[in-house]
């Protein structure tokens, strides 16, 4: 093969490689995803999905209450489980801005997620202890308590917040907290949250996963 022909073959090979499909495809456009999420919420599909999970949780609590037992406890996460930050998320374009988040929490005006508030009410009616287990830090406690009272969910056995300086993930913190509650004698019959990290790690008879396409908490 002549030297010129070799250069031609190598050159063609490079050109074909360069024109081939890239190994990593272009991700979905972020604005398009945000628009899709708004449609999901505003169409009522989000609420329907929440209600379906809440219905399952309610059915389980009815059955479990009939079985009876001491110190039966239901654990609820807060953000995007019992309370909705939708208006704040919208305002922030789905971004997390620490200072703005603090102002939002202190305003204590987040509305309830209605189907889950119904589960909370049912849990209290059936005599379960309710414990709120949140990744919100201790410094958010006052605003959180005020918000819980404002939505009529002030009747709980404990609000467990993450220590301000904790470095562990929300998931690790929550698993350890449930283990501690069990060691103290609570029988956790249900654990309800919107993040996989709310529910991983055991220490609950049943878990209930609500939808959350807005953010991911490890
Ligand atoms: Mg949450």
C-alpha cells in the first residue's frame, strides 16, 4: 500500500469516527423538563398520584389498628409529604437558595398536602402516635412547628429534626432516628415519605412512597 493510500484510509477512518453518534446523548432540556413538571402538577395528575398512595396507607392503618398492640407509631416526613413547597419551588425556578428557603420556612405558610393530612387525621383518630421525622435542621424547628399548627397538624408525639451541624445524609440520619425510636419502644407500623431515602434502611412494618419529581434528597 502506498503511503498516500495509507493516509487516505486513516483519514477516512477518523472522519467516520468523528461523524458517528456521540457516546453520550444530549440530555433532555432543563426548561422542557420544568414545563413537564408544571403540567404534571397543574393537570391534577400529581394530586391523583398522591391520593392513590395515601389511600393505600389509610387502608393499612385501618387493618393495623384492628390488630392492635402497644405504642403503635406512624412516621411522616414533612416536605412534599405532609406539607407542600410548590409555590416556593415555582418562585425559585426549582432551585434551592438557602437564604430564601429560610425565609420561606420562617413564614410558616406552606399548605398541607391534603390526602396525606387525611392520613395524619386517620392515624390520630385510630390512636397511633404520630412522629414527624424531617431532614430540616433544628434551626428550622420554630417555623416548622408554627407551620404544622397552621395546617391543623399540631397533635404529634415528636418532631425530630436533623442537628444543625450534622454531616450525614438525610437518609442515614432518618434510619438511625427510626432505630432509636424502636429501641425506645415505638412500634413503627408505617413510614410515609416522598424520597427513597426517607424509606430505605428498614425500621418500619410498611413504607409508602409519594411522588416527587422536583428534587432528590440523598
Ligand atoms: Mg420530603
